[in-house]
C-alpha cells in the first residue's frame, strides 16, 4: 500500500466533512488523518485492507515525512 502524504486531512476536517475525505480516498486510494498535526490514522478503501506495504514503500514514506518536516524535527530536538 502506497500512501500519498499530500492527502493529509486534520481530524477536525474529517469529522466535519467526511464525504470530502471519502472522495479523496476514492481519487487517491488513501488519506492520512492528522491529530494534533501528527499522522494518526489512515483511511483507505476496504479492498486495500489486506495489502501490506513493502519495506521499500515504508522506507520511502518515512523518508518523505522526514524530508518535508526536517525543520520541525530539528526544533523538537533542541
């Protein structure tokens, strides 16, 4: 399963506009729901439930998140 990290939605938005989030899933396969600005949940199509990400996919996702948020990680490390 590949998760497009551009499909980030706050938990408030997901709660208030679930149909929009469901459309994003239909269009892109999955949505990452943030809680307190941290990825917390993933909403995906039921048919993708049994698929497991490969090690390469997990590494790519982690690297993408680190790259996009490096400034925040450095600030937290202080």
